């Protein structure tokens, strides 16, 4: 065993002793992307760029920054480009090398090295709960992470890492929530909770896309979850709910213990055209090389 392997082995062993095995992560990416038609007719919603990279790359980067190295993407037909994006492209790499484009070469190589990425197909789009159920075999009998591709987050400690830490503290399923205004309540899963400490709630009930008149609060589930594996049994017993789909929220409502943590950071919901465009613009303005040019262009448009 060489020095590096020995070190990795020791880290693994100490993690095992402390029960800190890195969690697996499931990213559902099987939806039809109807909110983005016609852009998504022949290309996956998850591959839409937010400025300079596909949205799903942001999500996987957050997973990796949270200590996850095993990612299962639940796909469906017509989603091949996701696999290609995270695969090696020998032809492209050779070309970049030959032309001395070493920065780009590094970017491309890093992308295919981010994590161990696995794929499974959801055969029929029966809802988010059903998509997560496709991960049952891969996940096994351990708590696991779910990350929705519609949400990109920014924070000092990655959102998913915050949840993993909390899940270990409470020995429970944990979800991230955010306060939304009344007019947005119908778009999300909403919790009813009792505050147990600063920004942490013990969840009493969960409702998927409630009417404003029936909302239990304004705390919306924001697409990051750590879930206990008994969830899979509950999904099996979950009837179609909001929108005629098997909802993850309805299955979660049956879990014996769920805590909700108000996300300490900035989230971007890119699940609709306007917010996606705004996010792309905001991210573009953090690119110092092009910021001024973009601002000049915006000023010109306003004129
Ligand atoms: C899904 C979830 C919902 C959650 C939302 C976050 O809804 O079902 O509970 O609040 O993601 O983006 P969807 O956006 O798939 O309708």
C-alpha cells in the first residue's frame, strides 16, 4: 500500500468508526421540462446553461463540496447529453492539448473527474416521488441526499453540507426550507413546523403546492434533502397527489421524524424562464473579465 492509499484507508477507517460514511446523492433529472418548452423539446432542462455551465454541474459541484463522491442521476430517454457532459471526450481533450489550450483542457478534465456518477432511467414520468424510488437499490439502507436541479445555491458552507451535519446531529431526515411570499406558496412544498432552535423546525406536516388559503406557513421546501431509507417504503404506499403525480412531499409526510432548516445562504430557483434568465445574468456579472462589457450592453438596451 503506498503512502497516499494508506492515508485514504486511514481516513476511511476513522470515518467508519465515527459512522461518518459519505452519503450517496440522488439527483432526479427525468422530467419533461414542460415549463421551458420549446427550449427543452430536444435538450434536457438540466443542461440549460446558467451563464457558462449547465445547471446540473452547479448541483454536482455543491454535492462534491459537501463531501459526496457518489452521485446517482435519475434520467429518462432523450437525456444522453447529461452523460456525455460528465464523460471524458478524448477527441476534444487531444484537440485542446494540440492547440495549447491548457486552461480549457483542465476545465474539461476536471468535469469528468468530479465524482463517481451513476445513471438509472425512470421509465415513465410519474412524479418526483417515483423518480426518487428508482434510486432504492443504489442507495441501500443508509440515509441519503436528494438534490433538485432547479435550485442553485451559494453559501459559505454548502447547503447540502449544512443538512448532512444537521441530520447527524438530530439522527433524522432533514430538509432545507426558505421563506417565500404568499404569491409563491402554490409553487412549492410547504411545511408546518415547531421552532426548536434558531432557524430549525421540527416538522409536523408537509403539503405539496397548497392553495394560499390552506398554507400551513410560508416555509417552502427548497430542493435539498437528507432522507432516511424508510422513505422508500412510504413512496410505495403513496397515491398520486398534486398534479396527479406521486409526490416526494407526500411520502416524506409519513416519515417518523423530519427537521427543517432555514437555509443560511442564497438560493436561485431556476425552475422557470424568468428566474433562470435573472440568475444567468447575475452569475455573468460575477465574471470580472466580462462584467463591464455586459453592464454596458444592459445600459445600451435600457436607452
Ligand atoms: C418540487 C417539490 C417541491 C419543492 C420544489 C422546489 O416541486 O415537489 O416540494 O418545493 O421542487 O423547487 P417542482 O418544482 O418539481 O414542481
